[in-house]
C-alpha cells in the first residue's frame, strides 16, 4: 500500500471509525468499519455518515455494489450498531469479508429487529466461519515483541490486534467460551455489555490507533495487568479514541458520575493511558450523559503530544474548538458551571461535537486566556477527523496528515477527498506555522521535560 487513512466520523452520541488502504495508483484496496451507531437524530448523524461510507465502500469494489473487508463491532449497544441496517439498505448487494464481535451472538438481536450479526453474516461467504467471536479475556499480545503479536485481520502493512475483549469479571475466567461464561445473561445490563467491548489496536505501517468502544474501569485494570506482565507498550499510537465517549463514571469505576475519584482509580486510568499512549485523543460524543468529562480528558492528556497542535482552525489559530462537560468548577475559571462548554484549546484532543449549539455557552475565561471571551465566527456543529499515514510516518517525527471535515461538507468523491488531504500540512508543520508559545514562568517551575523513558513501569508523559 502507498498510503492509508483512518476516519473518526461524526455520528453524534455514538461511534464510527473507518479505515482505507490505497495502492500506488490511488485505488482503494482494503477497508474496515469499526462500529456504526448513534442515538442522535438521522438529520444530525445517520444520513451524512452513511452516504460518505457508501461512496467509500463502493470505491473499494470493482462495481457499484460495494465491498467491506472487515466489520468490527465493539459491543451490542445501539449507539454502536443501529446504523448498520441503514448502510445495508443503501448497499443491498454489498459483500463483506469478515465480521468480528464481542459478547454473545444473541445479544445483537433487537426487540423488534433482526439480529444485526445475522444480517451482516448473510453478506459474507460463510457466516459460520466468517462471523467470529472471542473467548473471555482474549488478547493478541503474548509478549512485547511485535513479531509475536497475533493479528486477527490484515496484511503486510495493516493489522488489527485485540487489546482486550470480553473482560473477565469476578465470576468469569479467562479463556472460557462466552456462551458458557455469560449463560445466565440472555440480555446483559449496561455494565456487562460495556465490559465486553472489543478493543482494537490497528497498526498502520509503523504507527497505530487505539479503538476501544465502551471499555470500562474493569477493562483498564485487565489491560494494565496483562500489558505490564508481558511488557507490552503501544508507544507508536498516533490516535486514541476515548473509551465510552469520555464517560467519567465508567472510566473511573464510579457508582454515580459526580462521585469523588479516588487516587487508586486515577492511577489505574493513568497507567492505561500511559500504556496505550495516544498522541492525539478523539472523543465521539454529544452532550448526552455529560460526555465527554473534562476529568477523563485530563487523565489522557499527559500522554498526548505536547509539541503543538496537529490541526488548527483557521478562525481561531493556533487553536481549535472542543466541546466538553466541566465536572467541577475550577478556582481560576470565571463563571464555569457544571455543564457542557465549547471552548478553544491548542491541546491534541478533538471532539466530534465541534460547536455545541445545544450547550450553554456563557462568556467565561479558561486558562491561559486572560479575559472573558465569546465566539465571533460561525462554526459547524459536527466535525469528522481524518488521518493519512505512509510507510515513512512516525509519531515522533509528526509527519502525519490530520484534517477536520465539518459534517455538512464531507467530500463526495475520491477526488475531493484527495484534494482535501493534499491541502493540509503535516502535523509538524502545523506547530511551526502557529505563533510561538508564551515564555515559561520566571520562577523555574516549568523546566523542560526529559526524554521519554522507554520503561513500562515508569509513567512518562510525552515531552
């Protein structure tokens, strides 16, 4: 492959990620879909995303029928799978290579709808061998040596590895068949469904992306134990998709979302963030359920790339907008209430809800701003994020293209898509064209960080 692209698509309160690989003639020769669901209205989420996916999936085939090499469903929740049927209706003759899922097969049937796995299986060559599940606690990482990692899908330049799936609970054992382990659950509750989430590390050439559905606190605990024991570190991750839409309660294992976060819980999340090491953080959420939590974002940010933004909005350079739920008032923030805000930042986290028209946006200042601010330009509500990598791409060198497409201006052809990516600079060039940062405090409190230590047992934020 000459290049590969990964898209984090705007579906409102839901999740959808799409991969494409290209040959030297710019033909799509591989693709994969990771979740496709939303609880937002069809106007906001379903129609634009499905139409974009339709033209991309057709580009993969030799005809107008479409082809998907792989579909990965993290778990059975509606906001991860309920738009699948809309895609199948748009492409009635589309073929699918393989389908991977978590949990029990029967969990994917709705009360009034057919089992979505059954509908996907009909598009494969043989559903009995091409619709695949995993045992409790499966992971592709027996050691830290990539030569020993077990790919479940891919080729010589792209591979999908299971970080964890069907996380072992107190009453289940690792390696047990899911139909045995979850035999008592014809319909799982929300916590069980989320804990089964299929987490994928998608390695694209020499870099990778962490895609983890609605992973919970218990998932983080399992991954931490497994990765530390086997010395696994995903140090070349250019993207981490915040688990469970940036939820505070499931991220930190809280019974109620506004409970105090213990030091022990914070350390578990910090360890997980250090082991998955996403240079950029993507959050796919709306304003429902107080997603995404500022506390959750702040737990992952220390391990993001701090050398400058990978993308800047031309209206607010060198910044971009994010929409986030402020869990607690900050002492040095004027007027901050416990609610969703849209504000500017130059940090490398990006939200699909770009301009929260439904949120409360009072005038307020957020450090390092020195005075009250208010928006002065019109912005699109939703944003789709895209990455382009090649065999030469490196997180350390920041030679990866990263672009934001507003949801009302998604490219409608391969030509438009190519022109859009060609128009954006590499991530390193974005930082160099931005204004220089303010000088460090004179008291010396902010010394230059040391080089990152390649030591699993030392939690080292990115320089």
